[in-house]
C-alpha cells in the first residue's frame, strides 16, 4: 500500500489507521525510521534520499563553497566527497570534534586530522545561524564563536528524529523512539526495528543495525530461536580510508591507540575494567573484524594487544 500514511495505532482494536481505513493486524512491525533533524531558521539541504543525494552532487563543483552543519557520519562523508571534486568545505559542529559521539575524544582527534589534511576547515564547538543571503543565493552564516562564513550550499546533517508522532495517542512507550526490550518487542505482538526503535535502552541508526534487528524480529514472529545478537557494527568511507567500528564503547572507556601490521594501520581498542568493549580501525579490516568474538565475550584487552603485536 504505497502512498498511504498511517496516522494512528489502536492496540485495543489491534489495528492501524491510514486515512479513513482501519487495517487490522495479528502482528505489527513498526519501521517508520526517522526524519532529518533541522536547525531552526537555517533552511539548508538535507541528505536522506537518493534524489537528495543526486541534487547535492549536481550542486558541487570545483570552488563551490559548501558549509556542512553536523560532523557525524553523514557530515564527514559528504565533506570527504565534496573535497574529491575540489569544493571548499567548512564543517561545523556544536560538539568538540567530528564523530566524537561514535568514536570518543581520542579517536575523533585522528578523524579531525584526516579532514584537515584534505583541506576541510573545521569549526568545532560552535553553532551556526543564517546572518543573511545575497541575490545570487549565497548564504552568510554566523557562528556563535564570532566567525562568519559565506556558502553557496548549506547542508544540515545533525541526525534524525524518530517518526513516532502517529503513535502519540497509543499505549506504547516512546522515548527518543519506540521503547522495546532486547528482542525488539514494544508490546504484545508489536515490534519495532531500525532507526525508530530503541532496543534495550539503545537506538542506533546504522545500516547493519536495521538488517540484524529485522532478522531477529522475523524469527520471533515465526516462533524460531533468533540468532544471538553480535556486537554493533558500522563503517564509513572517507577519502581513501575505510573506518570500521565494532561494539558499543562508553565515553569513559580506556582507549588504546596502536599501529598494526606492516602498513602500520591505526587501530583503537576500547576497554572497560580491562576487558575489550569495542574497536575502531582505519583501513584495518583484517584486525578489527576478527575481534567480534572478543568483544562479545569481553576478552582481556591485554590479550588482544598481545595478539596484535603490542
């Protein structure tokens, strides 16, 4: 039923409403995703669909001044892509470093260095607002640290807001997404998967997260034993580097940054109470991807360091 918007859930009736039609369910899976979070008054572009990607690509050329508000995965990836066509890139974030929520402060310094090496101008720890526009469409941004920037294109990349408005009158618990247990169950015969779902206190927006959750929910619906959940996984291509991350490290985890292999690839190991909780590699797939089991079982990080030659 494409082109239909669901506007209400009635758990007592076991039905969802699309326009004036009530659609009964035996089992309901909520997979409504997120909508782009916006900066009030900024009016920039967003990047969530193929059409938006094509539009942005068509607007970038050598010398185009691109301001990206948000230095998460999307912001950093667009910065790298824009520099590949010699656009002038300003990357802005209220947080102190790029990808800091994903990789923590030590590794985010390495990511910042990567972008600086490729000519990206970083403006961290500051917010942006529109100070004016020209007849040609150029936007002047005022940063709250006193800097002013002119941009031909502004991209807003500050994350997403879970699409749960249609659930506001339901009995489901909502808190930055649909609250679920560790199996994705939000209520009897109701599950949520993907960006909209908060499983066991955590909501992730990675591609692998959505796929693995869907597998586990499908198994539950069919009465099968689901495959045990492995460590969270994400990746990001920036310049000639493939960043790969495993696990869910906490901000206060101890971080060991090492050089691995004959090409001295950078690998960061995260540990809590001496046991491995996560890993991030810079084009070091052969090292990182073998650590899934170690992260799942909490192998002593000293043992992992020894195995990697440290």
